[in-house]
C-alpha cells in the first residue's frame, strides 16, 4: 500500500518549484491532489502530467491572497472528492530587497500571500477537517522566519516568522479535532524563486551568478543546497500515518544552516 493512498491533498502554489515536487510526490504515494495554483498554464500542465502518470489530480485556479478564491477552493475540493485530508500551504512570493527599500506595497504583496493567504487557507480547510474529525496541515515556512540573515528581504522573513507562530497556535487549537499542524523551514532550495533571488543579489551585491551561488552554497555546513525533492520527502512524512503524534513543530531542511 502507498503511504498516502486515497488521501485528498490540496497543495497551494503547486505549479512549479517546491509545490510541484510535493504534489508529484503525493500523487506518487497514492494521494488525490488538488493543484491550487494562480498561474493557469502551470497548473494545467502539472495536472495533465500527474494524470498521464496514472494519478488523480484536479486543477483549481486559486489566488490565495483572495478570500473568495479560498472559499471556492475548499468548496469545490469537498464537492469533487468528498473531503480534505491534507493541506499543504506552499504558495508565497518574495523578491530581493534591501532593508530601506521595502515599500508598503511590497509589504502588502508579501504578507497578503505568505501570511494572510496562508492563515485563511488554514481556517477554511480546517473547518472541513474539524467536521471529518481528522486532518493534516503542512505549512511551508522558511529558515528566514528563524532569523537566517541571507533572506530575500525583511518583510518576507517577518511573514515566515508569522507562519511558524501560526503553526504553533493552530496546532494547539486544532489538536482537539485530531488535526496535526507542522511547518517545514527550507533553507536554500534550487527553484525558480531561488534563481530570481540570485538575480536580485547579483544587482545589489554587484556579483556574477556563479559568485552568488557559491556564496549561498559556501555557507551551508553540508555544502549542498536543497533540491525541491528534499522538502517533498519531509512533506510526505508529515502527512503520513507515521507522523500521527507530531504537531506544532517547525522542521528545518537546510544542510545545517540553522540549528535550533
Ligand atoms: N526556494 C527557496 O530557496 C525557498 C527557501 C525557503 C522557503 N521557501 C518557500 O517554499 C515555498 C515554495 O517556494 P518556491 O521556491 O518553490 O517558489 P516559486 O516561486 O518557484 O513557486 C511558487 C508557486 O506559487 C505560485 N503562487 C504565487 N502566488 C500565489 C498565490 N497568490 N496563489 C496561488 N499560487 C501562487 C506561483 O505561481 C508558483 O507556481 C514558498 O513558501 C517559499 O517561501 C523557498
């Protein structure tokens, strides 16, 4: 039997990067996966790939910064699959910004998706999980939320710190309903977002791409940045029955950058 056989899982921001790896790992482990992605072509293309590989996947175009989209995501998932067992809150946005360059619009953009959107996804889906009497929530935070200084910007670090705190509060609130809530804090992970941050740092630090990548990798104790699959492996475990007694934790996957 596969580890997530017949489980219904929503993955936000699943169109590329870490979310795509999680959705693909979940489908491989037998889950029915809802691709909750803002970008229509990315969402449709992954849904097709997962279906072609023999999995069951549904694309629901969703902008998690919009509460109406979140309500629609929850209602349509419940209607289509009859329940929701797992929610992976992965979608987030950022860009490389200096401390004095963060504008109000940057703050609202980053927090609108990364902390506000994530909270209302938890609230909406947890209501369904509460009715069912079980559920798993995996929030993708970041070591930036624990003060890792080479973050893309301070507003992003603040949003990720909020994710870690909300994971704890949600875990203690929802434990009575048999809902486990954990966070994964990735370190440097080679996704499209990573290469966008590299480009930004090239400008702000006036260095080449190779120099910035060497700068990031050189600081990692294990000297290896993550592949998205490194995060997806832990996301499978946290959604599996083996993790039934783990809740409220924030797990670093970072080659040893932050030890806490
Ligand atoms: N890449 C890293 O080094 C790194 C490190 C630490 C944490 N993280 C976190 O991991 C998660 C995934 O990062 P990634 O590198 O794969 O990012 P990415 O930018 O490559 O992918 C993010 C996906 O989310 C989608 N998305 C963006 N805004 C959305 C919204 N409002 N609604 C729905 N979908 C939306 C995008 O279209 C994209 O498909 C994020 O939470 C990020 O903060 C990444």
